[in-house]
């Protein structure tokens, strides 16, 4: 992750990885006039607490620099929702001896789903108008997942999916927290009903059993939150089990409301303001660099619990005297709609303007109040307070199902729109020469200069993110979470010429050409890759700026496996990361070069030859998106060859003077001129980030063969020979 945005930056465009994790918002589980329990019906301070929470989230998303931890607003909302929903359920249980699931879910449906459907349909229109087509497929799936309240799992999977790193923040990213709450609401009423049945059978009061169930939910969830956040912080942020304890804290507070009401006045005041201080400190101190939720989330969670507990006492002088005033209550009542609307508007504004300075972000956030108020006034309240709907749970559920269907259809419309567009383009695609149009010495070849327009290109920009090597589909590319070795073998598995390709996605991108060469040269080609983890004896950070221990473990296992089991004759390697990290957290190119030499020396000492494939020039942007936006001005998508750093200088520095280590540099065939062209020979050169498309890589095959031969790996290439990797075999990965 990156830090909080600076005053001149865009929280979305510049710090989208932070936003990807910390987009959050409320799920108004029970409105102040809905819950039958007194604690929720007369608690104006809770509405004010909602106002604080939504303000933190909205201002953080707008890019306000002094609120780097504004994402803690979601933790505030989770505690509030746990408190209100448990109050409602337990009050009904104590009042009537049972809980009506039909009425419970009917209340949820009429309260939440109409506004959700409205915003999802509006988001569809905004996406069609302002978001590049290259993002439509992912967003269409996100909208469907949001309508069905499962999108948090989709975002969790995407957060550790290396192929998804080029996807910008989704305009429905904030729906993940709604999904977490709704999944909790599916489980929690059922547990309370089971507890009530058990208590009835044992002729005991149900409330003590509810305490036990809360502990059973909260304790494992908190422990899992700590361990999973340390192990995989990106996915931990989104998944439901890491958040259950926060809702359970609110539930426990509901069960202890009587005890809280007996707090002495001085203690209620101290506890209440201390809670406000905890929330404020969380927003000011934490940032996108903080692994979240984990144990850090205890500060805003317990702070929120303290404010609610103090309010139960109903004494003057505490935070309830401020939170209960009309402006806070008005914003709190609007918080659900405001949360729903502000984020899609910020994302589309960023896409339209190409960035969002703080001043403009704050303006968009302020404008979002208008549709939020209209939705609240014209859709939420009329349906929620309708006598006909309130009097018929079946009608409310039917209405909710229809609104859910509207949201699903909105996502499907977007998916079908982009699928139809991509199919129409792909149908007209023709074979393209790619690097074959370049001279033998491609440097400064005019054929490699950026054109303004081409009659066609392959792959189509819409398909570029999927134009990837086979390691992903074959299941042998390891993600960031695991240190287990995975391997695929191509060519002839029984060949006496054993070649290993090792490293991160930058060695994987060469596989389309390597497969052809392995087939034509009768190699046994085995590839080992891991996301953002090259082959080196050095410590690095993962893509979130956090320590990456699984990379260190993977490298140690891989080196042992190569030396003791695989024993290749040649090792091919490349990498994305140019610098290692010292013990005190400083990045160092020299340290990376030393780590590379250490690993390579272990291989050459065992009689292997190392061929280092130099990292290609880095565009510093998503080239395929730029090409899709500028089909008649492709030169706008060209970039200076050395403008953005790559790992190539580090690799060359490490290889200098080493025996049996050669650098193979084909950068001139990827970027022949001073400004790298996005399209060469009718082939789109780049897909996501700085990765070369599989299509263009195949056109480099004869040049790679020549470069390998010059480096000591005798390689032939027959233009009439197999070019599809036919006959490749897939092996199971070696044991960890």
C-alpha cells in the first residue's frame, strides 16, 4: 500500500491501491425509528456517531490529507450495526419469546434494497459515460456481486490476483462492507433462534446463552483477524471472518446496556469522551500503510463501544450532548444514502478528469449530498414507512427481490455490452507481424516508432489483460500468500537438456516464446514463478509496502529444489523489483544486486549457466487503457524509454564480472526508439502494468533464439516449425 494522498494528489488515481483496501461505508441495519428496543429508538447520539463515521469515510475518499485513517469509519459503522441489530433481535425475543425471520428480513429488504438498486443503476450509467471500456467487464461483475451482497469475497480474491493489478478501484468498491454486514445478518438471527430453543429446552433464560454465542463468534474472529491481516492483509481487509468480532462487540454492548445505564455520571463522561478520542486518534494516526483490520482495529472499535456505552447512561456533559444536536442527527440520518452515492461519483469524476485534486474531491463529495438527499427523501423513506409494505412482510420481501434483480440486471447489461464490443473487434482481427517488422538491429528503426493510427491491432485493448502466458491458466503461478513451490513443465519432460525459468511475472511473460523454443529444441522447460517475487537472496516488500516473508521462504525452497532435485543445465530468470529492503526498511539497489549474485553463484557453483532476461522498459501507465481511449492518436500512449525505472540496471550491475552469467537484453526489440510505441507491427505491445502481451512475445521468438545462442544456450528457431507449444505437459508442483 501507499501512504495517504498529498494535498495535490488524487486519492483514487494516485493511491488507488490504498483506496482498493479502505473503501468503506455503513449498512444502516436499523434506522432510529425502526428497532423496537428503547436503546435504538431514542438514541440521537448514535445518529450523530453515524455522522462522524460517514464524514470520516467521505473526507478520506475525497483525499483530505490530514485524515489518513478515515477508513476507520467503517469500523464505527460495524459496531453500531452490531449494537442495533442485536438490540432489535433480543428485544423481540424477550418480548414475544420468539423471533420472526420473515419480519426481520422484510425490514432489511425495505430499508436497504431500494436505495441500493437506485445507486447500482446510476452507477451503470456513470460507467457507460465516463469509465474506459477496459474496466467494464470487471465492474459489471462487481455490480452483480454488490446486488447479491457477496462482492467482498470478489474483492478479496482480486486483491491477491496478480492478473487483476491493473484494474482501477471499482465504483462499487464500497459495497464490500454492506456485504459483510448482510452475511452477518444471515447468520446472527439464526444463532439467536437456536440459542433460544436450547434455553427453552433447558428451562433457562436465553440471554446468558447469547453471551456465550457472542464470545464464540468474537474470539475466533479477532484471532483470525490478527493472523490473517499479518499473513495476507489485502484479502483480510475484505473477508467476513476478520470483521465478525467488530459486529459482535456491538452485540455484546447491546446485552450489557442495562449495566451501562448505571454508570456513574463522571465515569460516563470520561468513558464517552475517551471513546471519541480513540476514534479521532485512529483517523489521524493510522494510514494506508497500516495492516487492517488486525489488532489495530481494536482502537476505533472499542472507542465506538465506549461512546455508545456512555450514551446509555443518559447523563449530561458527555459526547451525546454534542452528537445529539440537529446537524449531526441530520447527517447521520442521511449517512446510508450518502455513503452509497459519494464513492461512484468520486471514481467517475477521477476517470473523467484523469485525477482528482483534494479541492475537486471535496467538491464532488459535497455534490454527492444532493442525490443522497433525494434518494433518502423520495425512495428510502416513502418505501420504508409505507403502511402497505410495512403491514405485509411478504410484499416487502417481494419488493426487495425485485430491487435485487434490478441491480443484477444492471451488472449483466454492462457485461453483455463489453462482451459484444470485444467480440465484434476480435472477429475482424487479422494476423499481425509484431516485432517481425523490425530490422535485425531494431534500435532507432522507424518501423518501431509510434503511429497515430493502425487499421487493426491484436490483441484488442479490451482483451489485453487476458493475453497472458499459460502459467496462470495451468495453475503453476504462486500467489503472494503461499511459499509452496508450483511448477509446470513444457517441451519434452524426458529431455537431457534441462532448462528452468524462475522468478516473478517478468519471467512468466517470456513463456509464450519459451514454449515454442522448448518444443522446437527438445528441451525440458520447467517454470517456477511467484507474484512480485523474483529469484534472489534478498528481502523485499510485497505490492502493499508490507514485508514479504513468503517470498523469502519461496526463494529458499526454490534454490534447494534446483540444486538438489531439478538440477537444470540452464536457468533463465528475470524480475520486476529493482531494489531490496534492508533490516531498517530502506530500499537498496546494491543490496538487491548482492542478493542476486548470491543466488546466481549458488547455481553456477553447481555447474549451471544463468541467463538473465533484462527487464523491459516500464511505461508507468496502463498502455492498453490509453490505446482504447486514443485509437486515432496512439502517439499519446508512447512513453520515454527511461522515464520510469525498471530492474534492468540492477540485473546488469549484479551480473557484471560473474562467470557463467549472461544478460539477454531485448529491450531494443520491445522499445526501438526513444519513445516506446504502444503498437508495433499491428500488435499491442503491453498489457497490464509493464508486462508484454503474450502475442507480442511470440513475435520475439526468433530474436530470443538468436540471443540465447549468443549467450551460450544453443537455440534454433524454425519459422515453419511448431509455434503453439503443442505437446506441452503439465506436472504437479513439487512438494513444499
